[in-house]
C-alpha cells in the first residue's frame, strides 16, 4: 500500500497585465483576473512526512530506510491553500 498522495492547491499570485503593458486596472478587470487566477489548480505528489494544524511537508523522495528514513525534494504547503488531498 502506497503512502503517496496528490496534493491539489492554489498558488498566491501577483496580478499583472499581458506583457506588463499596464499597471492600472479597473475593479471589473481585477475581478476577472482574480477569478482566472483563483481557478488555476496546481498539484504536488509525494509522502506527507510532517503535518501540523497550519501546514504539511511533502517529500517526493525517500531512501526507504525502515528505521530512520531520510527525505528529499521537500515542499511546505500551507493548509490554507490546499484544495484536497488524494491518496494514490
């Protein structure tokens, strides 16, 4: 049985225009851009090796040592941006 999961999350994004051609936006333009950015989903795959009330630490690589495993390729993901976690 695998301990690996797929974590689907949202990124915190800066708002800019195409080719940085404009620094000024109307409220309507910002709403449209915000919805577009909010609907983008990202994902990471690995094993959750640390979990707190605020965040998880995901490891994509382990040495599989049964006594005291070592982990690498790590990501700290705040729980506030996690959409869902799927078991693989």
